[in-house]
């Protein structure tokens, strides 16, 4: 039995360049726009950071969610702040 592979199978996968999420190479674009030694150094440090982040099992969206969770705190109200002020003492 010959099963054809769907062309949409890998459509949701994140593109990777040399094992790192392709979004991690965005600092190189900034360094190409503003070519200085320190911008290339900063871009390479950022890419190394993304590499180590990938080795730990984090992706960029997961890292941003973790940072947002740390900034927000542990208490999450189910209602808006104005609703609590209006109807509770």
C-alpha cells in the first residue's frame, strides 16, 4: 500500500537554521542594518543565548510567557480590576 505524504504535514513546524529557532537570528538583521563591531558581538551573544535556551528546552514564545508570568505574579483575578473595585468593599 502506497501512502502519500501530505504537503501540509510540516506547515506548523518552526523553521530552524543550524538547530536554532529562525527567530533567534533576528539580531543579525539589526547588526546588518547598523554595521558596527559591537552590534555584531551583541548579535552573536544573542544567538548563543538562544542556542543555550534551546538546549534547556525553551523556545522564544515559552520564554516570553515565563517572563510575563514572573512579572504578573501568582495571583490572577478572573474579573477586571474595575469590577472588583465597584462591587467589593
